[in-house]
C-alpha cells in the first residue's frame, strides 16, 4: 500500500516564489481596496455640486459625508465573524457588490434623506470589504514577503482616493455629479462579478474548515504548476485553536484579548489623527496664512508620502521585527509632527516635513494592517482585523468634533500638529507592548507551528 502524501498548505505557499496566480490575487485585492478608497473619496468631490444643485447647507452635506463612517464601523464589526465562518471570498464579493450597487443608487437620489440612507448603507459594504480582503491576502502571501504585499495592496486605498479626483475632474464638468457617482458604483459592481468567478477562497481556510476540499489540489497546482500532488493526498494546516470555536470567543481568550485591545487602541489613535489631518489640513493651512493653492499642495504632499512610506516600511517589516519597525516609524512621525513650527515661514520646508510625516505615519498605519492580520489565527483572523477596523473607525467619527474644537479654540497649525503627536506616541506604545508580549510567544504562531496538525482535511486528486 502506497504511503499517503501529507501536504502542509501553509508551508506549500511559504516555500515557493510568488506565482502568476498569486499576482492575479494581489491585483484583485488591490482593486477591491482601490474602489473602496474611490467610493469614500468621490463624495468629497461631488459635495459642492450637490450643495449647489439642491440648495442645502454645509451642515446637511456634512451629515451625508459623515454617515458613511457609521456604516463602515458597523460593517467592519459585523463582517469579520461572517468571513471566519462562511469564507473570505463570499463576504468580500457580497460587500463589494453591495457598496457598488448602493453608490449607483445614490446617483439617482433626489433629496438629502435618500442620499443619507444610501450612503450609510454603502458604508456597511465598505467596512465589510477591507478586513476580509486583508485576511485573504495574508493567507495567500508567503511569510517572507507578507508585510510588503499587504502594504502594497492596502496602498490601493490612496490610489483609489486619488483616482476619484481624476474621475470627478473628467466627468463632473460635462455630466454632473450623478454620472460621477454612477461610475464609482459601476466599477465595483463589475469587479464583484469578476471576483465571483475568478477569485479563489483562501486555501488555508478551506483546509482548516474542511469546506470545498476538492478544490484544494487545483488551487495548489495553480500556485505551482510543477507540484506533484498524489491521489488521495492529505492536506493540513497548523493551527493553535479549535476550528469549532467561535471567532469572538477566541478573541476573548487570555492569549488574544490583550492583542486585540492593543491593536484596537493603536488603530483608533492612528485613524483619529489621520482624519484630523486629511479633513482639516486645508482649513488649518488657510488659517495659518497659506493660500488655497498652497494648502492643497501641503495636503497633497502628506497624502503622497503614504504609499512611499507604506512600501518601504512593509519591506523592512519582512526583514526585522515588525513591531519595533512600526514603533520606530511612529516615533519618527511624532517628531516630524511636533516640529512643524520650525517651518511655518518656509513653504518649501513645510512641504518636505509633511511629506516625511506622510511617509512615516501613513506608512505605519498601513503596516499595522499587515501586523494585525498576522496576529490572529486563521479561525479568527477576519474577526480580529474587523474588530480593529471597527474600533478604528470610531476614531474617524471622533475626528470631526476634535478637529472642530481645535479650530474653534484658535489653535495654530503648529499647536494642532504638536497635539497630533500625542496619539502617534500612544499608538507606538501600544504596538511596543504588543512587541514585548510577542517576544514571549513568537514561536506559538501558525506559521511556526510544527509537528502534527490540529485539524486535517482529506481529499482525492485525479490527474
């Protein structure tokens, strides 16, 4: 009787170079996150035209712009457990289709009330997409390149936000805000249809959950065409938790509760500081005496620094202890933020500081996506990431009132950025504590697990 071939699907992915099939998956996830960013950004460009056409106040438009964050928060918190139970692909495809459809419907809105409802519901899809996209990407990325791959695909959010400006500039003058919103809705709908047929479910998830196990050999063969997979092979993946355990129950265990709390704290502080900068920087720059053009350039430089920093930090995270890479980057970002006062009289120097701030701060926040996804077991990965995203979005909601309070008290640009250094330091401290704890448990991860599998899936492969 021939010996049964036992294949660790996690090691199968880790031991091989990136294949063309994995590059296709990377492209799909990049587009998901890019369209997510486009959807969020497009309303900012459509807002002035909507206000002019409907004759509504800034307060009413502000409600439309902010309600999406309530939906994003709820969507992120809800979607994680569904992704861990029913699969990343199913939730991802549904969420992309939902936010695309609701944005398309929003283009047909005729009053504030309907637009408010549709944007809030679209937020559910937007919030549900990101955690499952990150979880799926992590499970197809080799361990040695995981951080840089996640940071690259998550940079799609910035690319999508930038693309929304180009779409608005192209369509709005001729076709109006309705066509602009419709385009931002049609693109993700088309992507969702493609994903439904072309995007694979996580092979690690399938193995551990024993779902659709007949597809495992074909997925592995697409990753490595030269791989020899014998009939009746046994597929397994190391895991530290029981697959029957509920994801939320896993997060509340002694091993993961502390991890979850620290990641949520770090992301909450980071997102709050991010949205204060992004939403209020043009106003802050104007109050500081800069022209509208200069204010736009200052805002653009800090945004453009994000993708550059994300890729660099992601690459370094793959070569060094990721916790300490992020701690150092956040402390450097806090230093740049606190030092803006030295450049207030020099526009060029201020732009350089803002670009550096964007590199280190936005790059750290993107790196945190990779860190969070590798901090949880497969059985609770989407739930853990979604919990971090959900709590983080509360920071986005709080950013509006905090920024307004700073402005109403007459704080100068230097004082505001000095204050923003505080949440950056708190994020660094939270990640540092996570790193100290991780030093004692670093060998107890699914990537480093050896020996007998906790969960095994069996399938037959006919060549």
